[in-house]
C-alpha cells in the first residue's frame, strides 16, 4: 500500500508518491504540484490516499505508455495511473 497524492488532469486521474510532492500551489488555471524534478500540472487535487493498492502496469501499458508508468490503482471507483515526476506524460508537464 502506498501513500499517493491523487490529482486530475486532461480527464484522467493521476497519482504521485506523497514523498515526491514538495508543495501544491493554486493557480488561475488549476494547480502546480512542485516536486524535486519540477512542476506537475493538475486541474484538481482530489486526495492524499493512504491505502491504495498499486499494481504494476501490464505489458501493454508498459510498452506504449508515454512517460514512466509506475503502476495503476483504484481510487473511489476510478482508475489512477501512478507516474514518476521524472518522466511525466505530456498532459502533466508544465508548459
């Protein structure tokens, strides 16, 4: 079980390890989540979820995913893609 910051962006739910998050700042167009590696863009921050069972990505996800998918989990009945701040998919990258 991992402690994750669950956020939304581009219609999806995303998870970042709580230890990677330094600060969350509200901005006019959503949120900026500061990590050691840089900023992560978010439309909303939903939760800091303590009991999510993160499973490794399947072979298809691992092969075709843009960025680095660390795993998948379910939060409030919806899938969450757990990502590394060091290798974000384009939708989460700060412009």
